């Protein structure tokens, strides 16, 4: 097992977000509607992502993960805060001023079926960034697009085909090729594998790893599946109701979670061992996720928290460093092990280049190896017959 080490860092983060807030107005009905409230989808989020690193953003549905990703790229206008790409503040830039910035930042969307224009060919879709940015690659756009198609595992001869002629996994590869066409420094991956089955998930994650290793891309990887996030992230942030509740390295968060909400999330992951699953402690949260239009006072999690005390309803805990590199927003962090045993199976390990090859020789792992790791969390064992897919991942 390789030891977790960080990639070589440059002086400036690829992305720095400070106190980001994105509110949506709630309007009254009638002939003259008025703003009567605000939905606080993202409420004071701060983080940074270094070149060649991946920050995993996890949380249940409705916690503000996707809105955070869209706000960072200014696809949704933030209410306040500061967003910096390579040290340049883009928060107040106009749409015209953002055009050159979008060469450095891209997005991979969640739904591979709705993210592609069905009336455009694959060649036109992947080649769109070149046209919009006025980039003329050596040999022409067609040659560059076909090279990208081959790089992501698509047949270059399918250049003139339409999205409807491809499977879900192939469509997601089209979206990835479009995102990396101009070799951006930062990509928001908005649940890019949630609509795919386990074997295809592994292939897509391997592809994202390879591209990160080749181009030094920084990822904001948004997902609700903690098993998938563990495979690709260097750092992990846990969101709840628009707030970051805990942030740490992947190893620390999965082995030593501090926030009660993180413990609850990890305890919900099934273990493919009936005896261990039966003896395991499960943390059941009472109630439903509160409305972001009227979040609870104090700690937003106190209405469902099994650790809550009087101060939790009165005073909001700040996200502060509990130990080096491990931040938590909680008055009463849980330092003892609750038996939540987040993930079973081998730890993939990371190297300074990004990811362990699974061997001392340093050769890249195939998708079949990664399927075994992810599959451990879904009851798929090493002996389960799985199609390893195209053997293009080196």
C-alpha cells in the first residue's frame, strides 16, 4: 500500500474561494410580487484547491454542492464572497471579461444525456471550445478533436455521429473531452459518475486520474457517494445546508471523522460482510433536512444532531482547525471512534504524481483494479466477472 503524499504544490492555488454565499430570492405571488425571503443555498463556504489536487465535496441532496460548483464558475451568480483563479479575482468580472478566464476553468455535468446538444455532432460538441475561444490548434480543429476522442476512449471515426448514438458512459466521455479541450487548470466535476454503473464509474475515474496526471488539472469533485470520493480525492469537504461542516485529507476524514454529521454519513455505507454489518453501529438521524429558506439558528445541524446541547442552538460554530490539516465546525467534535468503519477494502494510496499504480514498479492501474476497490463497497468482489472495458488507460 502506497503512503498518501501530496502532489508537488505551486505557490498559488488554482482556485481559492472565500466566504462564498449564493442566495436565491423567494417571491410572493400576485400581480406585484415582492421578495419575502431568501433561500440560502450556499452560506459562507471557503476552500482552496491546489494544482494537480482534487477536493471532494460530499453531502446529502439539497446541501448546496452543485450550487457551489456552479457559483465558482459564475454559471450561477454568487451573492457575495471572493473567487480567485490563479490569484485573479473574478467575482465582479463581466461576462465579456470572463471569456478568457473560461479557458482556464471548465465543467463536467452530471447528466450525460442532457449535457449534450442532440442536434450537434460529437465533433461540433468537442470542438465548440476552440470556436468560442478563437483557438486554432496545429493541424486544425478536426485533428485536435479526433485526438481528444481517442484520448478519452472514443473511436475517432465517430466524429460525425450524434449523441443519441452513444451509450451513457460514452456520452460522459464526450463531456470530459469537451471540458479538457483547451487544457484548463481547473474543472468542476458535478457528480460525473452518479448516472453510470460501477464498472463504467471505475473507467471514468481512471480517465480523470490520467488527465490530472498529464495536465496537472485541479478538480472540484462533487458527489454523494463517499466510496467514489475516496478513490479520487486528496482533500474532502462535507457540506450540510449550505455550510462546510468538516474538511480534512482523505485519510484523516475517513479514518478519524470529527463531526457528528460525518460519522452519520460514514455509518450509512454498507459493508459487504453480513456479520460485520450486523454488529456495526448505525447512526440514525432524526427529522428531515431543514429548509435553506429558514435554516436553524446556531449550528444548522443541531436539530438532527445526537451530540447537540443548549449552546448549539444559540451559537454558530466556526470552521476551525481542530488538529493540523483537519477543520471542523462543531462545539462538541467526536474524537473517539464510534465504529462507523467508513470503507472496507484496500486503500488505493496516492503518490506525489497523484495516484499509486498498485505496484512498486509504478505502472498504472487498470480499471479492473479500481473496480475491485469501488466494488468492495457495493458487494462486488475480486471474483465477480466484470468487463474491464477498453484497454486504453495505459
